[in-house]
């Protein structure tokens, strides 16, 4: 499953992990030097949320925490009916 936000389209981005060695000049050393660089990925903070979809239905969508904080998601109303009452009717 792709790690993509259903609302904003945010997806993983590329980056690097940089290893450095040495002591900073500021702290009395001869300066830091890069010893290795490896590739890495930054993933969006995706949450599975039960929400009111644009077509009026209620369903689960995967959205970023940032979209939730901004208020882009309309959460689904709480369920009021009971399972037992639905079976009897």
C-alpha cells in the first residue's frame, strides 16, 4: 500500500543521513569532516481516520496528522444504534 495522504497527496521524500567526525573549530578542534552519506526516506505521519467522504458516505481514509490539525477532515458522527436492536428489528 502506498504511503500517500488521501487529501493532500503528501508522499515519502528522499534525504540523506550524514555521518561526521572530528571536533568543531568553535570547540577547539580542527573542524568536522563528512565520513559517510547514506540515502534514507522521510515518511509522512499517516493516520487511519473514519471520516465523512465528499460523496456523503462514511469510510476510512489515510491522512497526515498535519491535515487533521488543519481541520481538513470532517470526522464521522458517533454511532447511536446498538447491534442487538438492529438484529431484533
